[in-house]
C-alpha cells in the first residue's frame, strides 16, 4: 500500500497494544467509534495542563489562548470538508445534534403543514427521528426513497418523490450498515431542481474519504469528531453562510447573544449564534489534532487503504461457506462498513464468540431499524475498518467466524 | 504462535445449543387463554408466548420468536419446565431463574435444564437475552382472568 503504513500508524494508538480475552485486540467497530492517536490524547491533556480557560469573554492570557485554539479548529474543519469560510462551521455535541439543529433552526421556519421531507430507507435513526418530531410539530409529511437490490439509493424513485412540496432531502452520505457511498451530488441536483435543500449526514464519510461540500452541492453537512479519531462530545454542522445568517438560534443562553434586555435579546453573529453556553472547548481543540493527523495521512490515502482492506475482507468472508454480505459489492461504491450474515449463527452469538478471539465487531440493528426491515433481518454482524487495520485482523475475524460455525454446526461439532 | 482456541463451554453448553437448534413447544395455541409478547429493542429479539391455563394449571404452552441462541433456548427450556405445572410453580421457577442470573444465587431446585444457563451470568451483555422469555411468561401469567388478546 505504498507510503501508507498501517503497521506504523498503529504505534500512535496506545489502546491497540492491549490484549482482550488473552488475545491481541482486533478493533473492527470503527463505524461506532474510532480509537484515538496519542496526538489527540496529548492535545487533550496539554489543554487542561496549560491552557484551560473559558473562551470569548476573558481578557486574560489563558482565555485568549484558549479562544485562539478553539477558533483555529473551525478553520481546520472548514479546510477538511471544503467549506468556504470558517464561520460556516458550527460546533455541536455530535452529528445527531447537528441534524436536530437544522430540524429546529431551519426547518421550523421553512417547513409547514403538508410540506415534505424526503429521506431514504438506509438512514440512521439520527436522520429519521428529528424529522418525525418536525412532522409532528408542523404537520409535515415524510417520504422515504427505496433502495435498489444492490443496496443503493433508487434515484428513479427519488425523482418520483421529489415535488413542489419537497422542502428538504436529507440523506446519509455513507451508510453505517451497507457501506454504500451515496451519489450525493446527483441527489442534490435532483433536490435542487425541485427547489428543495439538501442535508448530507457525513458521520460515516468525513472520516473515510475526501469530502468537498461545494462539489457535493449540499446545503447542510453533519459530522462527528469521535468517528474520525477525535474525542466524543463534538459534532459539526456545516451550512452555507447565507442559510446560517437567516436561521433562528437553536438553544438560548450565554455566548449566543449580542444584547440581552428583559423581554428580548439580539443574537451574536454566525456561528456563535448557534453555540449557546460554554462549549466543549477541550474536545474541540483535541479534535483539531485529529484533523491534523488525518491531514498528515492524506484523505485520498486513507480512502485507498480502506478500499484495499475492505476488498480483502469481502473477498475473504465470501469464501467462508454460509457467509453472505449486505450492500454494494464494488469497493468504488462503498466504504469500510461491512455487514454480513453467518448462516445458522445469530449476530449476538457471533459477536460473543468474536469477542472471545479478541475481535470487536458490532451486532444488532445499528440504529437503522427501517433498513433492517428492508433487508428482512432483525440484526446483522458488522465489521468496520479504519486507518490502523491490517489484513491479519481480517484473518482473525475469519478464524472467529469459522469457530462460530463449528459451535453452531448441526450434528457433530 | 499458537494460542489455544477460546472456550465457550460455560456459555454454549450442549443442552443450550440443542434447544436453540430444536426448540420445544414452538408454535401457536389456537385455544390459548392467555398471551403475551415481548421485544428486546436493543438487539431485536422477539418472543411471544401462548398459555392455556386450566384450573390454575398450565395445561399447554407454545412460543414463537426469533433471536439469538440464548434467548431462544431459554424460552424453549422454560416452556418445558412450566408445562403441566401450576401457575404458582411457574412464578417460583421464574423467580429462581432471575435470581440465578442477576443475583448470582445458586440454581434453585425447580429449574431443570434452565440451570444450564447459569454461565450466562458471566456474560453481562447477554443476561437480557436469557431473561426475555421469563419476562414474557410473567406477562402472560398476569393476563389471568382477562380474555386472550391477539
């Protein structure tokens, strides 16, 4: 894999050096959360040991330093996703909160009774429930785009569904279950032709592939720090500056105001209008270190590494009798989340046996119950890869699957 | 580097695998007097139990469901254990089973094959799988006196 040396990268991740159940930890649950490099952990410790202060209001030296470090991360995130201006980056708690922010601060102003929000059947609950709550508040209607048998969004169905009442099309950029990388630019063009705006849930794309929100043509983009080497508790909403300007605040409190009078207040400028209260300063700053780390690797290289290990995993898993895969087979159209079924072995049993081998995979509905119904399963197994995963770790997963098949074999084991 | 294969004998005992592969008392009771169903939303395990209770005795029991080997073997063994017993006995079995899994109490005298699930207590994330069946059974028992619902 050329310059990209996953074995070298692993040395930056202290947690990966441990054993679990007497075996080397094989961490294949990266779609749930990723591990953190020492650079991120150090940034967190350094902030608390040298800089800790509240931001934006203090005149003293530490407050200035903390403010500068916190604000500098906006620029790093903007550059990472091709945003035009750092002020277009709003810090939230997670991608879920970013989507809720849009559902409240934008949709409450623009979506009325009978208006439509279009989603797909492969959405994470975080991109379903905020819109159900909106629909309840406003009498809006939710429409769901179906999937092709290959596990991709049915664009013909999308064209049928989008119409004059469509106010927003909100889609996942990369599926956490199927791995599918959706053609967001095409989806955005279809939505815009009907006058609707587009939100892309980038929780599973921003960590794994080069993202350029301008090229994608979306209006809103959500991502989550902890799925891209950063700390938990930090999410990002990107939106075009003009949209952020016209939107109402999300939460009210300190930081987000300009003037406060007894009956009313005026709002701070974008993006501070959306960041009420003391933000997660330390974790935002450490998230900056995560983006630096990914920048050092190069997102195009990250993508190539994941394509290679995903192709190896799919190829190897399919050689095991009784194993089947969900989602697109072509790695050009998918990311590194690989859902699979093992005939005769329920995913929970598979996950328990994998854990005995030190292999961390996910079993369950992956917060995508609509997709589980579409696939006609109650749960899947999921292995998901990242920058530090090695082909040998796929082999360890395979060994655990073969073991599970023996335990659950009919007749003699 | 040869590491011994991890052992799951405590969890996946032969009797458990046997019930998981060949569940007993699976199906429906058209003449059920009491019914209940339950779901573990975290993992999607589902169990529905039909009872025919006659004069305080569980004359017959059937269950339907889908899920992992622990949830499905647990309800299969439970169905064998309570069939033909009084509802009071069923409550006692349920109580002993829960105590074994959640309070590390030694298996009670009325558990029969259910005793094989004692090892599940060492896998805390799987305990809820083992308990789904007794939860649904208790719900079904609580339906006493009211007509069976679809």
